[in-house]
């Protein structure tokens, strides 16, 4: 009995990590209907950026993240401004192809720059610290922190979207980019800003990914898949939905793994499939597609 | 010198030419109506002015400067606001947010603020927090008007603001338009209802298949001339 409580707790907390992977993707997908196939590789890029800051400056992962985040914001802004904005308004295929190409370029560039060795962001004793809930039930501090950060990120994105003038412009552009221009909203600048914000979220995801597990230049596409599934389960345009989507995949994976360790990954995909069959538009769709 | 003028304005959708050499002008404080049958090019004309359709630079002159082909964001910043055909409110924004977004690109002092727009359309104040999709057609049109007004434009482009509304609602909308004109705003009014257009406007232009077929003051134009300019008979 207790072991099941433990499994479900672990699963939900793992969902926090997946929600972090997914939040940036959800933001971009929600505003410009762009499926960024390089999203997973951007997470890996951010992890290497944090790692580089750690080794170059001899600082811990959190400080390294704070240094890397503004740089990653600028990279995201520039990527959208110089590359992705050129692919918009020409149908769905060009952005897909360009981000697919970007994914391959990123993987190879990272292989070239950092080799295929797996790395980790070492955070010291906090990695293994845990909180005892009951005699036989403890939860790791890192998973808890990851989950809390996911909730904080979702909360912050909601505040940005629903409480600020820029957020209004994000939603207006997402609704009707032509009319948004009549309001003086430069949709290209909005897209670039959104990609910049998404890269900061990606950096947060990378921080936890790197502390929690090994990473190497090839693991991006799998992270993209989890993120994509979480966004779709949650429904287009809903950040809370994305969090729920992440939790569902996390739960399915840990429950699947408890039944049979080989089923972990498969169970997540099956959960995605089942939700999609029952709710083709996801659980909490907001935006009109 | 007129506030806004078009000179030999051509407009295209790809290879299809929708406007042919349109010559018009609008004086400061004036209201002109554009009439014409469906597909005559009225909306295309407004889109060419507000920057949604690319045209050559010197075809549109505003306050002495060519603005043809500039981006829509830059044109609204200079004081030309558009109420698009079919209202096109932002569905995921509330009524109040739809109004506020109108001054995103141009936030200047003038007669129009959230408060004065609520005074013009009191029902919107009551419904300020509802999603714009929950409103009736007439209320949605009020939001679309307020959204354009809040930027305190010098020129207001209205594309069929009475379309699909009940007569009593249309009367309210046109009463509001009268108050808007009294603040000195210049208006280009695209209207299918010829009688309504003649009553409201200082001057009228009639379009037919992308060409200007008639222009003049309402009292100078006879029924016959309008009919032939409208239908091409
Ligand atoms: N987006 C578009 N693409 C191609 N043709 C268009 C488009 N919009 C309008 N047209 C064509 O341009 C002509 C003028 O249309 P429009 O300006 O909308 O007329 P009106 O507003 O007077 O009813 C019509 O023949 C219409 O079919
Ligand atoms: Mg029209």
C-alpha cells in the first residue's frame, strides 16, 4: 500500500519535470501555432550553457543558470527574429522543416563542441537530500524542488499572459495576428519576445534536467516527445493544462515502471494515446485553432 | 491640403487587381462615405490605407507624407485607426481588454479614454469583464468601435459597422458615430445602406468593380446617377 503511495508521489513529482520541458513549447505553440521540433535540443543546449558557465567561472548550477538565462533569452529572440519569423505565413511545413533542420544542426554542433560523453550538473548534497513524510515514506528534495519550480513557472506565465499589457498582446496576436497589427502590435516582435521567454523557461528545465540525470547531445528528441505529449494532453493554450499533462505522463511512467520496469516509457505514450482518443483537443483547450 | 488622399491607387491580391486608379481625398473633420455593391473593392480600399494590403508608397498621402505600403503598426501609430469588417474582436480577451489593446501602439492624450468610451456605450461598462464572445452583435460592434477610438485617431476607417445588426441597434451605433464626429475626428465610412450613407456623410464616393464610378455631395447626386454608378446599369 505505502509503496503505491510512494509510486504515485514520485510520478506526480516527475510530472513537474515534464511540465518544465513542456512549458516553453506550450508558450510557443499557443502564440504562433509553431511546433518547435528543436525544443528538446534547445533544452540540451541550455544544459550545456549552464555547464559551461559552471566550469568557466567555477560557480554552482544556480548561479550559472542566472548567468546563462539572459544569454539564452537573447539566443531565443535572435533565433526567432533572424530565422523562424521568415518561415511564418507560408503554411505549416516551412517552420516544421526549419526547426527539424535546427534540431539536427544543434545535435551535431553540441557533439562537436562537447563530445558524446554524458555530463551532469553537480549540485552537491542537495541532490540526495530527502524529506521524511512517514517512517517508510520519504520524498527527494530535488524532485520536490523541481515540481515547485514547475508550478512557479506556470504561475508566472499565467501572470505574464493575463495580468500584463505584453500578455494581452501575446493573446491578441495568438487570436488574430492581422487585426493585432491594426492595434499597433508588431507580431514579429511579439514572436521574438515569446521565443526569448520560452528560452528562459527552457533554461529552468535544463537546470533540473542536468541536476537530476545525465545528459548528452543526443537526448533532445526524447525530451521533445514528452513535452509535446504534455502540451497536447493539456490542451492548446492552457498552461495549467500543460502541468496536468506533465503529471499524467509522469504518473503513467512510474506506475508502468512499477508493474514492469520495461514498461516505463511505453506507459507514458499509452496514457497520451488514451487521453487523445477521449479528448481529441486535450483536457483544457483554451485557444481556438 | 486634405488630411488624407489617394492618388491613382491600384491594389492587388496576387495577380488579381482589385482597385484601379482610385482618386479620393478626405478633409480634416470631414466624413466621407464609400458605397458600392458587394465585391466593389470597398474593404480593399480601407485595407490599402491602413497597411493590411501593400500598395505603392505615394498612392496614399497622409498629413503631407506618403504612407502607402507602410506597415499597419506604423500607420496606426500615426493616427489612422480601423474598425474592420465583421468586428473581429479578440475572443480570448475580455471586453475591457479588447478596448485597452487598442492603444497598444498609440497611447496619446485626447477625448477618448476607457471612461469616455464607457460613457458613450454604458452597456460595455457593465460587461467589461465578460469575454467578448459572450456579447450580442451590437455590443460587439460597440467594442470594435471603442477599440479603434481609444487610440484617439485623427482618421477613423469604418468598414460596414451596421452589417447584420437590427435597425434599432444601427440607430444607436450611428448616434455614437455622430458624437465621435463632433470631437473632430475625420471618418471614412464604408456602408452598404445608401440612404444611411447619404444622411451621414459630407461627401460620397461610389465604387464599381474596383473603379471609382461617382463622387459628390449627397444633395448633388440624383437617385438615377447613384443607381447607375452602383449597379453599372
Ligand atoms: N484576400 C483576398 N484574396 C483575393 N481576392 C480578394 C481578397 N479579398 C477580396 N478579394 C476580391 O477583391 C474584390 C474586392 O473585394 P472587397 O474589397 O472585399 O469588396 P467589398 O468590401 O466592396 O465588398 C472582390 O472581387 C473580392 O473577391
Ligand atoms: Mg467589404
